[in-house]
C-alpha cells in the first residue's frame, strides 16, 4: 500500500525595520517544497531587510473542506455607512450588541494594540459580554487543495490574491468556531476589508477604510466557554479547501 502523503506548512514573513511587509502561508506536499519556498522568498515586492521562512512537517494530514464561505461583495460610498452596516448586521443577524461592536470597531481604525499601533494577530472577544479574552492570536495552517486553479478563478472574477488568502483564513476561522470576524488591513494602500461568519458568509467591503490609514486588525468574536478549543483549532488543525464559493 502507498504511504499517505506527507504535508508541510511553509510560512513566510518579511519586514523592513521591524514593520510588516509581506506574509503568506502554504500547505504543500514534500515534492513541492523547493518550488514553494522559492516562490515565497521572491514574493515581497517592496524593499525588505528581514525574512523568515518556517517549514514544519504536519503531525496530522490536513482536513479537506469542500467549500469556502460564500463571497458577497458590498460597496459603500463612505466610511460612516460602513460602520453602521457592520454594527447593524452583527447585531441583527448574530445578536452581538452594538455597544460591544461600536467601540471595538473604532479601535480598529485607531490601532487596536493597547500598547499602540496594530496587533500581530487577532483580538479575541467574548461575543456576549464584549470582554477581551486573548490578543495577538494568529490563524495558521490553511490553504487550498489546488491553489493555482482557485487563484485563476478568483482573479478572473475580479478578486485579488489577498482575497484568496483572506477567504481561506476566514473559512478556517468559521470552522474552528469563531462566531464572527471583522478584518481591516493595516496596509495604508489597501482599503478592502471584510466581515465573515458561518451564517453571513464572507462579506467583502470596499472601501472599509480611507486610503493612507496605517491601522487595521482582526477581531474574532467567540464564545467564552469554547476559547481554549478555538485557539487550539486556529493554531494546530491544518485544513485544505477544495472550492471557492463565488
Ligand atoms: P492584513 O490583512 O495582512 O493586512 O492583516 C490585517 C491584520 O490582521 C493585521 O494587522 C493583524 O493584526 C491581523 N492578522 C494578520 N494575519 C493574521 C493571521 N494569520 N491570523 C490572525 N490575525 C492576523
């Protein structure tokens, strides 16, 4: 009998003077490692002075997920409307009170790190009480079964490579039990963001912020009693997604 395929996680992060420039992760079979390591090394388009590429053999094979969250596209004429939309939909559809969402959303626009600036990972918040349960948690170990095909399909539909990565990340979050997520990029040139949840799908919002704003971040609303399980899933459970639901 053939040996089951061995999978590896490859994660790249690149910075300039300590500031994030580029990051991406892949899950690949052993034979694809050299190609993917080179691809990730060459990925940052801007100047950088520090890069790490971590390669880790997975202890368990990735779980295959049939479909991503469905993508929906919402366009807005100004940021106050976006804020109303996010606060409104999270309250009416998911029961997350506006008194909880509003101040957190404002923080995302001003730098959510209590020490100032952005956080290197997500802020985990109890969706019922608004209590901050953990900060700087990163979702890792997610990718597409056939990344090239899905990327081509998304690009044809007018989406970007960022959508490819963010959709996979949001899909993993939903699977791990995150009730809802808000994401605003901290890239000053990138003004598209999203909210997502198993019930709402992946709602792409453009623009979610004004150009040149160097702040952003991710908030994961979770149920307090599931916190440990969710963090374990986000960090340890590898998944590969077959299809993007467009
Ligand atoms: P980006 O979309 O890459 O601009 O990231 C926006 C924000 O999301 C960053 O400032 C981080 O706070 C957070 N973030 C980035 N990558 C991850 C990740 N893998 N897991 C959780 N949060 C992340």
